[in-house]
C-alpha cells in the first residue's frame, strides 16, 4: 500500500497524533474483510490487530452451544482490546459480520509501538474504555429491554458503522446477535416495519425512520455513543465520495 500521501478512513487512527500514527503507519496493510472472516479465536493468541475502514465486526461470547454478541466494532475502532490492556488472548470470538476492508498489523508490532509511546497507549485505552461501556450497555439491554427495543438499538448501532440506510442482515444473524429465537426476531422486525421504521427484505434491512428507531430503543441507545464522543471526539466527515456521518452516534448519515 502506498503510504506516501495517505490518511486512514479508520477514525481511531485519524484521531492519533502525527507522531503516534507514524509509529504504526509502516506496519499497516490493507486487507479485505469478507463475511465470517475470523479475526480472533477464543483462548488463542491474538496474532493481528484490525482497524476497520468499512464493514462491521462482531465480538461474540460462547458458552457450550450458546452464543451471543457482546460488542460491535466498525470504522470507529479496532480489534484486540485485550492486547491494548496487556494480554495476548480473549475468551471471545471475533469475526466479520458485514463485509468491508480494514488495515491490519501484527499484534507484536502494536505492542512495540505502545512501549515506545505512552500517548499512543493512552489513546488506544480510551477506545477500550468506550468499547467496555458499549458491552456493559449491551448486557443491560439484553437483560432488561424488550426484543423490539434491543433490535432497534442494534440496527442503530449497525447503521452508525455502515454509514447508510441499507443493512445486509439476515434473520438468522440477528437471532444470534440478540440471543433470541428466530421467530422472536421476525415478529420484532414485522412490528418495526408496520410502524414504517424499516423495510425488511431477504438478507437486507433498510432504515426508513432513524428517529423513530431511537424512540423505540427507549434509552438503550445513545449512552455509549455519547461516551465515545467524550473520550475520542466526534467523527469528521470524509471528503468526496467517501463522506460518512459527521459524528458517531448522531442522526447524520448519508443515504
């Protein structure tokens, strides 16, 4: 990848100082993020770190045959938060749910860069804090919110990261992510569609009324997004054809 005149589309990288970005820039390589690409296996050493530029990555907790998503990562963040905190593995599975592309580097190279720069480590730790807040709110939503509230929250989070109104999602995937049976997801989708908030097709959901989804989410969406902005700042708009929403977690998105 030619890095002579290059600026990353990943906002976490863009938020770094020029000095800190220069430490890891030579180690980054662009890679396709195809659906179901495994980025971290449970309890296995993490070899690579991904800074997504497009697409959605899911962190999934497993216990026997039970699986549920605990967090979402898109162009606002990175994989491997446990590496930032000093560990080399995670009990969770991390893989791509919506295709895109990202910037990949070796985990050992990131560790070396953090040793060389405390400010880089601190910047990445701020993202880890924001991500932990997201996972805590996911647990709260899973334990207390109705299925339609949880679904509305998840669709809003997905839209933040896709930066558009079309979400390539199947009922089976949503069932896994929300930890409910597929008929429950189907019923919740029908309710949201009946209220004119979404339009659901096979393997595709189109958001029609974002403000309405925020209302249905009933407070389960917005807290972690506000904390992200507090810790890392609002996301800037890109130039030209790559424009995305001007602030993570707001209602400003391209169509």
